[in-house]
C-alpha cells in the first residue's frame, strides 16, 4: 500500500449506552421485524456468486435501517463522518469514520451482526460495504 494508506487507522467506536437504554419502542420493533433483513446498504453496485458490493450515502440525520450481516465483510469510508449504531446486544455506539479507512469483519459460522446506522455528523457520510460469500 502507498504511504497515504488509511487502512491501518484505528477504529474509533465509543459505547454511549448499554442495556437497550434510550431505545424507543419502534426501534425495538424494527430489530424484531428486520432480524433477517440482508440489505447491507442503499445501492447494490455489484453482485456475483462470491461478493456483493453496496454503496451507502447518508445525508446528516439520515439512517439505514436494521440489517443483518451473515458473511464476512469489509467497509471502506469514502468520507469523514460520525454515526450512531444500535446493535442487537443492546449497546449504542458512536463511530468516527476517516476517509479511506477500512475495517474487515470476520463472522464465524452461524454468527451474525444485526445493527442500524445513523449519520449524526454535519456532513454527508458515504461508504462501501463489500460482503464476501463462500463458494
């Protein structure tokens, strides 16, 4: 990688609430309703037998609904930004993204990650998510 690579930047995520604290009844319901929703982004750019590539562009205050990751995936931040994420473990986190930053998530067989994401920054937040499928 070049000298300006940001793939090794630390992931900045701060837990701001636990135990479903401050979760609204509609948010709880969305987690139940979307427990198997696998649309990981707004726009599916490419799908093959092995990968799906999603683009997400969130204006300030915009949100992607609860969705489920069941396969290994990598996200790539295309802009700097700040987001809030609610996860099925009852935690709420605030995340800072840096343009060019990447993070890979490996999910063991039978495991998943269920969450939403809201842009809480003052600028648009854009990123790609690359989901890998096993052959």
